[in-house]
C-alpha cells in the first residue's frame, strides 16, 4: 500500500501534478513517517507548488535520516534560499557539492549563492 502511494505520487510529480502528489505522498508519509524517499518526494512537491517552508521541513528530515545524501542537502539548500536563509542555504549547497563534485546544478546554485 505505501509503495503504491509512493509510486503514484512520483508519477504525479513526473506528469507535473504536484498538488495531487502532495495529497498522495502525505498519506504515504502518515503510514511511514521515517521513509526518506517519501519525504524527499513530498519536499519536491511542496517546492514545486511554491511552499518552500514546507519543502524545507521535509528536506531537513531527509538530511537528518540520511546525512550523506548529497541531493537532500542540495534540495534543503534551495528551500533555505527561497525562505531567505542564505547562510544556511550556502552551507547545504556547499555540502552537496563537496559530497558529489562536478554536478552542474550544484555548481550553478553554489555560484549564485556565493554571488
């Protein structure tokens, strides 16, 4: 059941239906609140629907569950940037870039934040 909800939520994200994905992924999160993949997808959906504070919360949880996840640090950095936390954003984007150097979107975000 949880995997089906997650899969459906990811499908909705891919199709550009982020609002609907939030509904489905929120149900999956209720059933398995400590699953990083669900939280990451939900964070992406919140980010895509212009809810960076809620996205930041989800990405922060992913980072706490998996501190070596470079994408989680990157996504948290973007959400922090959108909510005006530039110093925190820079730290997370730097961490992502250090963990996985050479990723173009990490490098672009880092240049933008260093500015």
